C-alpha cells in the first residue's frame, strides 16, 4: 500500500476530504500537519521539569485543581 503527502489550500480542505471519502478504495484520511516547536520552548519545558523533579511541592494535585477549571 502507498501513502502520499499532498498540500491543499485551507479553503479547499473540506471539499477535498469529502471527495476522498467518496472513493471506496481510499483506506484512511489523516491530518499529518506537523507542529514545529521551537527549541527555545522545549528548553523552557525541560527546565521546568527539572525544577519539579527537584522540588515536587511546586506541583499542584490534579484531583484538587481539575474542579476549578471552567469551560
């Protein structure tokens, strides 16, 4: 089985997906849009993780804070 990568203008994506769904031999349609995370941001997260490993009291308990989130 073959896979192809194509580029579709944003305003044509829905039409293209509808067309692909109508073709019986198309097995799977996935959005593989890559998210490029800058190395600077990755380093910030890594540093925060290190700090939390050294001092777990920095962290909040999910079971206690999840009820405070408003949707």
